[in-house]
C-alpha cells in the first residue's frame, strides 16, 4: 500500500468512530478495542452485565461497515449444523437425479455476532471456534472458505452462570481481546435515557466497505515495532508463567500463564492501536493500554488469588510493574 492510499484511508477511521457515536453513548474504550480487534484481524469476546448495549454496539458496527452482518443467539439446543450449515437432498425434476447440496449457515458472513456464546454446549462452541481459527468450514470432505474479512464478536454475561458452559482456556485463547463492558457514567446514562426514549433514534451511516477494511488490516502488519518493544512483550508474556524467574505475584496468583499466542496478539493489537491513532510505530503506551484485554482471558488464576479476591487484571498490573520497559 502506498502512502497516499493510506493517508486517504486513515480519516475514515475517525468517520467510523463518529458513526458509532451516533448510536452508542459513551463506551469509548470499548469502541476503541473493538476497532483494534477488527484492524488486527482478530476476534473479540465482550463481557458485561445485561442491558449495557453489547448487542447494540456490534449491530451498529455492522451498520457502519458495508459488510454482511448476521446475529446468532446461542442456546442450549443449538447444533453445529445450525451455525456451519448442512447438506440438503435435492432432486432434478427433469432427470429424476438426486444430489446433495451444501446449504451454508450463518457463519458465512463478514461480521458475526455470537450472542451469549457460553449458553451453548461445548460441541457447538468448538465448531464456531475452529472456523474462527482456520477461516474455513469442512463438511462432508469439502472445505469451504469463509468470506474476508471475517470478524467474530462473541458476548457473554458475567452473571447468570446457572445452565451455562464456560469456554475452556484453550478456546478462550482464540480470541484476540477480552473486552469488558462496564456501567456508564451518570451523565452517559442520562444521555442514554434521553436518546432511547424519544421519538427519534440514532441512525448509523455506512462509512467503510470490505475493501477498505482489508486494506487497513494489511496496513496494520506494516506498522513498525522496535526491538525494545518486542523484547518487552516477550518478557511480559514469559513472566506470566509460574516458575523460578517469575514475579512473586505470578507464583502466588497464577496456575497457568499465557502462551506464545498472547505475545502475537499483543504485538498485533499494539500495531492496530497505533494505526487507529494515526501513528506508524507502536510504542510502550500501546502495549500498556492493551496488556489487560489481551492477557486477562489467557491467565488461569490459582485458588489463592480467588481467596484473596484478586483478578486477572491485578496480575497484569503486577506484571507491568515487575517487568519494566528496558531503558
């Protein structure tokens, strides 16, 4: 991509932010992290209490992007074929010949909202997460390629855990970012009441197509990361694993640390954040801002951490203090 092409695309990122702001009040950090996931070519897991606008945010993103958007409500009786697709037996009325035709499921889209992913059994979860990783669907010996770009936004609630199927750590690792959606501020909540109870509602204009998204994803890969930043990311990820060289907080609070995919995700997310802010080099500020969303779902806490009321974000904060940036 040439510099003039990139200069023409970057302003559209701000237009995308502005378009989302017309429908979603506040949640600026959440919006930024979703856009980082989109630019980095990864997938995001949104976690928040019911009624905080998670579904509205994803739907608004689908409206702002000229991409095919589909929503799947995950339930305990959902089967893998309900997502991936199934074969149908068809008959040619002229010849009487019968043949199977693959009917593609809702996963064949650009932007997929997997609502309440933890409410479906592991077999269905695994079918979705395999497609997320491989970007393909295999059925009856035939491999089908998913559309590009392909972006999955899955939601789950931190409460109402009865009757749910929590995602295993190996499957959580497939998500680039674990985004937490908190309650709005008092002023934001008042703005929500005003905007959603009147006679008009915010409309979201389309500001970007698939070609522009793919071009920006390619541009993210070209963002520079210095050797110092790469070395720091490597030490941060390795320090999250309990052992002789690990910080005391890790040995006390962590049972299993982050794997190499965490380092890859942190580099790509830092590059995407830099590009989102109009920079062509990732800095330690990008790494610090995204360390928690990248690592919080990749750390398996110990019983000691649960007893002391410590969460994954507390461990990440301790890591950033224990492993300072070189120089």
